[in-house]
C-alpha cells in the first residue's frame, strides 16, 4: 500500500525496555532516528517478564500460591511507570477513555489469574502471558507521548494457542484500514508477540515472536524498512554469550538468515524473514547501545562465502524408534511417527534413520514427550536421551569443525555441503 510518507517499523525487544533507563534510551533513538516519515514501534514485554508470567501462570493453573510473584511483577511495572511519568504518579495517564490504563491492565491480569479454569492449558496461557506486552506498551507509549494500539483486534490468527497462525487476508484488510490514519497522526506503539482470534481471544505467536509481529505489519502496510534494535552490534556469526571472537555480517541475504534462524540462532525469530522477503523489505539489525553503528542489513543480496556461523540449541532430546519386529523403518512407520510428533507438537530439529531405527532430535518437553511415548509405545521400542545440545555450523570449514567438535563426545552427526550438525551431551 502507498503512504504519503515512507513507513518505518522499529522493534524493541525485552532487553531494550528492561527498566526506566532502557525506555529513556529507546525514546532517544526514536527522537534521533525515527522522526522522518511515519513510525510504528513494536515492543516486547519488559526484561524477563514473559518468563515470570509463565511461572505465575503455571502456579495459578495448578492451584498453587502465585500472589507473591504477581505482586513483584506488579510493583516492578508500577515503579518503572513512576520513574518515567512522575507527574501522573505512574498511572500512565495520557490514555484516552477507551484505552486501559496501567492500573486497569494490572487489574485485568489479576482477575484472569483468579478465575482460571481447568480449560485448555495452552489457551489460558495465552490469555495470561500476553499481559507482558500489554503492560510494556502501555508504559512505553505513555513515556513517549505516542499512541497506544491494541493489536489483537487487527492481527487475526486462528486458535492455535501459543503459536497462532496468521490469517493474512483478514489481517491485511484490518491493518490497511486502521493504520494509515493513526500513523499520519503520529508514532504508534503496539505489542509484539500477540494476535487475536475471530471470537476475541488473545493468542501468542510463539516465544520471541515480536520480530514476527514487526514483519507482519511491514508486509501488510508496505513498510520501507524494519529495524530490530538489539543489545548486540548486528547479526553476528555466533551468540557472544556462548562463543568467543564473534564477527558481524554487514549484510546478508534473506535466505542465509532464514536458515540461521531455523537452526536456532536466537537473533531473529525464524518466521520473520519470509514476509519481508516476499515484499522485498530490508531488515536492519542494530544496537540500541550504539544506535549510530552500522549494524546488519538483511536484504536480497549476493555475497561470497560467509564466515562460518555457530549455533547452539540447548535442552534437546534425542528419541530413537525401533520397529518391534525388526522390520525396516518403512514409509508407513514413518507416517505414524510423524503423525504422532505433529499431534503432540514436538518439532524435529534433526532426524536420521538406519535400517531398523529412526531418530529425531527435538526440544525437550516432558509433557509432550510423555504424550508421544503413550501414543507410540505399543508399536515401537523407544529410547531417548535428554539434556543434550545440538550444534550447527553453517558454511563450515576444517578449522571451524575442529574448533567445535574437539573434546566433545558426538552422539550423532550429519553433514551436507554447507552445514554440519551434531548432538552431544551438555558440557559440564
Ligand atoms: N515477550 C515474548 C517472549 O519473551 C516475545 C518476545 O520477546 O519477542 O517470548
Ligand atoms: Mg521477550
């Protein structure tokens, strides 16, 4: 769609809104870099709020005491609001009548938790955990004096709880109708990670899904660019918290980025890239600590061989299936196994088969694994190991292979021309 002025989308993750100082820094970036043209700001929950809400929800759902943790979370948000908005006693008061204030949101959260039922876990999870983004955007919008937008009535998903699948035609229709007048009026702040069903329930888009939100808005509104502001200098070849000597890619193709995200590079949510690639919208990854530094430009580009990328996924589980009668692992058997994995929503990170056995590596979830064992135990002999790590080297060479495998006991390995992957026990 055509705007009178170019639209830019900024996404700020949890670390960039973790306290009042971080939100002030965000304000500085918006004032310095975001004042040309239209601006939409997508914000995640503050700091580790989503983890805290998960914990509170888990306690509440299982009938345990959660009020102390909830009080902590409440006080944390209030104190940040007080610091940023001293004149309003932190009430985030420049809301219009039809928008909830910070206090009203906190009250809604309390009510939700107090009235949980034994209805589907995943559904109620979304109704509770979504408050992280609602609270954060309320505070950030008020601190910036920007418009607060509840994205849930616009960003339509199905009811795949905790991983809502976007209804693109409806979402595009909603956004193109609602957004241009708001954006022309001034910057808009909205929630990452959230969507809503046709019947008015909240959904979430999968952990770390705020990047995806930015891409959804960008696709539907024909944005000029998306910028993800992070605590690292751009897209690096490895997570600096895990690997030494990281290198920044100044530019990189959509394709390479999708693959890295798919293998578990935590820098960008894997679903983010496709909508941007389809409409050729560049994605910038920049540091909120040093906003003038170059960062990374992800776009349609060609480049020579890239330096190897190192990616680690922790908390992995390796599950092996053997047919009980020593028959080969046939297509029919595989169909049963894949069907059960899809049913319990375990995603395969890597797989391998031999004559009579088939192995998959998945993220570990005792709840989902139990369901899988129950479904398949009769038909297959199943072994599994937990507490494993899955390493991927993309664009590997001899030196990078050696660097990562030396001293590790590899349970399984796999290599293609560009990618080397292995599973090993967690380093103690
Ligand atoms: N707050 C959500 C999470 O922590 C979404 C996000 O940060 O992108 O998973
Ligand atoms: Mg987060």
